[in-house]
C-alpha cells in the first residue's frame, strides 16, 4: 500500500501556550480508513486541521506522497461536525461551491453536482434550502459537497456526533459505501468506540494534555461491513480492546493532570 | 444510497396556519386598532369640545391637509430629497468603510473613534455648527441627516462581515477561494441580515435627522422642508396645519419602515430566521 501522507514528529502549540499535539508520527496509506479516537481535548480535530493546512504545525513535518510539501486544493475534502452549509444558498449551490471556486460554471458543473446529490440520496432536493432539511439530510449535503470534487483524502471531524443513533448508523453505512466506491482515503475523528470499530481499518487512540498517540489498532475485518457485524463476538471483542486503550488514554491524561497539579 | 425515510420538508399547511400569522389578519388588526384610535380621538375632541388651536380633530386635520396639500407638497418633496439622499450616501459610505474596516484592522483602529464620536454626539448639538460651516442650507441639512444615518449602517455591516461562520471561512480557505470570491459568496451574504437591520434603523434616522436639522437651521424660503412648515404654522398658531405637516412626516416614516420590511422579506425571507414565519 502506497503512503499518501506522513506526519513526522508533528507538534502544535497554540498562542496561549497550550500544547495541543505532541510528537505525532504517523503514516497514512492510500485508501485507508483511519479513525482518531480519544477524550475531549486530545488534539484529534487539531490533527485534521494541521493536515488540511488550516493551522500551521509548530514542529515536525507533514509530507504528501512524492515528498510534495503542498497539496492540490481539491485533493482534499473536509466534513465538519456541523453541516456548515450556506443557509442563503440552495442545496445545488452548496454542493456546487468547490467546483465554483475552482472556476467551473454552473452549467458545466450540473452533471457532477447531480451525481454527488444522487450518491447521498438527495437528487430531488437540489432546489431546497438548508432550513427545509432535517439534520441528517444537511449532513448528507455536506458530504455531497465534499465528494463533488472527488478528493483523494477526506477529513471528517465528528460529522455524525449531533445526530440520533439511527441516522448515525445509516450515515456510517453510507460513508463506507462511498469510501468503497470512490476509493479515497478517510481520516475520521470520533468519540465513539463503536463507530470507530465499525468504520475503520485502523484506529489511532490519543491521550490529552498533551495530545499524543497512545495506540494504533488495526481492525482486520473485511469490507463491506454490514449492520449485522455489530452483533458479532468479533466486533464486541474489538470494541473491548479499543475501550481498554481508551481507558488507558484517560488514565494517562489523569496522570498528566496530577503531574501538572 | 437507498431512501432513508428521514423527515424532509414539512408538509405545507399541515394543521393550518395559525390565525395570528394569516396575511389578512396581520394587515386588518393593526389597521383596525389605528382606526379605532382615530375614532376615539375624534370623539374625545367633539365630546369635550376641545378648541382646534389646542387639539384639532382628525377630520379637521384631514381637511386641512386636503386644502393645503398644494403648498405642503414642495416641502414634502424637499424633506424626501434630503432623507433619501442622506440615506443613499450613508449606505454608500457606511458599506464602503465597513468593507475597508472588515478587511483591515489598522483602518478600524484609526477611523472607528471618529465614527463613534459622530454617533454619540447628538445631531441637534452639532447642527448649529454645521449650519455655520456649510454655506449651502441643503448641504448642511444633508450632512446632519447623513451623520445620524451613517453609523447604524457602518456598525451593522462591520459586524455582519465578521459574523461569517468560522467553518465556512475555513472551507473557503481550504478550496483556495480568492478574496473576491470570499467577499462575494460568503461575507456579503453573511452580512446581509445585519446590513438590512442597520438599513431599517438608518431609514428612520435619516428622516429624523432631516427634520431635526431643519428645525435647528430655522430655514425659510423656497428650498425648505416640512420642519419649516411646522415651525411656520406654530408661529401662526395654525395647529391643524402643524398636524397636517406632521401627518406627512409620519407617512414618510411609515413608508420607509414598510419598504425596508418588504426588502428584508424579499432578500432574507427564503433563508434567514428573522423572516421565518412558517411552522417549525
């Protein structure tokens, strides 16, 4: 498997002195589905922002395939915790945005936008405004907007955290279906052990204060994964293993807190 | 992806529109209340036999307005000219300066104190000085009206331009949007609700500024507005004529208010919470 990007000794310290991420080294392969799991404040979202170039690293390097330090603007997609749609624009115009910013006129983008909306089951909602949609539908629009430019790397920052359990399960399946169909690399931030195990090839468990990697767990379960897999002993065993790693992360965080106290 | 069965658009008219939200009710109720108040006023004046030089009845005010409309019309048009020119200049200046301030904090540091001084100093206190310094009465009145209308536009537009969702800003950065694309597609639409709120305030203030400045100037002659007609009528104890001029000022204010409410509905109605009338 080719490496898509590599983080070498990456650290991030904010202006107020908070060390958000410390010495993170990680290689992400092409077509991987990697989840970042950890308690609040462990730097999961910060790692995504560093990779996206939305925040500069304080130390270390992030290297893309072929050693290129920079990435193509449309090689990368970002799905935020909130749908982050433009409320004044229709669903079509929201999904068109990445292509529009790249200079693609509406007519030329029409087929691509329609396909992206069809992929998330919202083909008939192109003319709707975000306020007319449910939370799950808004998140689908957000995913369609990200996918319309066919990114090689998709960064998802707790995208389903605010949704109800059933919608979340459906969107987990939808995300996996898109990932398998379009063969992008996915980096997924979540608080949920169950979601991380269900979706991922790899789970990076992080501890807070400072944010650092404690475990890199491989989930050797073939895809496609169906909802029935959630009821298997193998799934439960993996959840236990990841939960234990997460508890260790919390303990490490408590120790760090006591040490500082 | 298969059909999800998630809730989609709410079924229109499900359960019926509440009576208080029906269009005809929203027009008829305030109109009825207004007519009722006029009737009460008329009744009180007639029953108590209040002299017209103290409080004229609405019917007398209407008759006076009809009889004097020819002489009041040029003054009304003059007040309208000052009001709308001041508002136009306030919008142009306020939006332009807001754009510069929103894009450059140094400009804000340098210019905002002047804007605040203009805002917090009552126009009635500055007006005599302006009338001394500016040779043309029309230009002086325009400047006074502009001063009071300018700040709400500037302040609201700056806040609006800065209120764009941070994640959307990140998204635009991620897709390497040009500054012009970010301004046109993100910052201006984000600022629109704030700008329109400022416009509603500035619309009323520009009229107030135009009238107050003319009172201070005590202008006379051909190029004068409704404030001068009110002053004239006051000197001659023509109270019904004072009221007639006042009615025209009020009608202008009401028209400005309704026009900007309509604008707000047209621009924001399809997406912004402030114009949401539908059932959730």
